[in-house]
């Protein structure tokens, strides 16, 4: 079965990116969250962690466990996660409401410890400094037009890694950029395009 080339109509008749209709949980996420600007250090830290947990998995798996992640990681408060101990890591490894991957859990704690050393607003400013000029990016017409990485995501990944962040490769960095509105990768005919 081949994926539709462009935006497709949903049950309500609105055109959407095909992935936004592939599961019921995706519809609201696609329509109201994905591609909309996200600001705030803790909010961006949450997305950074969740994108890292998503690596190798379906985003749907993460989306369905997001509230569990928020509870387990104390609302993704950077200072709270930075204070996690080995006992917290062991606790998280038994928490069935999240993805129990030691490397990803430890990376989230390590990333919080890096982020807590930044000035207030610095993580937000750092991530957003890599947003490309929207005028230089044509709207994708089909899913095939949406890249997995870009020069900006590669540069963001390198900068984050240089500072000590983990699980932030160029593909993860680009997924973060898409989810947090640094780029608008809704397809050209998608009703949600430009809503951010």
C-alpha cells in the first residue's frame, strides 16, 4: 500500500498530512500541536527528551505515553530532573507508563544537568537560533518533499552535543524542529499549514 502523495481529506473533509490521519490519536496532535511554536526552557526540554525516547520507535508510542512521561519526569522541570539520582533511574526502569530504556533515561537526566547550568531562557534561545528562514523553504507538496535532516538540524545537533547533550543526532534534532514549529512541514494543501 503506497502513501498518498499529498494532503488527504479527513472524516470532517479537512485536508491533512496523511500521517495525521493514520491513527485517531494523531488527529488532534497534528491539528493543534505539531508545527506550532513552542517556547520555554522546560517545554523545549520535554520535547527534546520525548524526541530522544522516540528514536527507533513510532511517535504514536510516545504520544500515547506522554502523560506517563510527564508524571515520571516531574513535568520535565529541568531542575527537578537534574536532581534525579541513581535511585530515580532505577525507579523509572520499573515504570510501565514510560519507555523503559536505560540509555534514554540516563540521557534525559544528563541533559537536564547540562540544561540546568544554562541561564534562564538560554535553551530556548539556543534551539530557536537554528530556525531557518521560512522564506527560503518551499512548502512540501508531498511527504517525499519532507527531509529527515537539514543543514540546520545538523548544526543544532553538533551545538547541543558540544555542550554535553546526548541522544540529539541530526534526525532527532530535525524532529524537534518540526514538532516545535521551527519549521512548518505541514504539506502545502494541509489545513493546519501556517496555523502556528
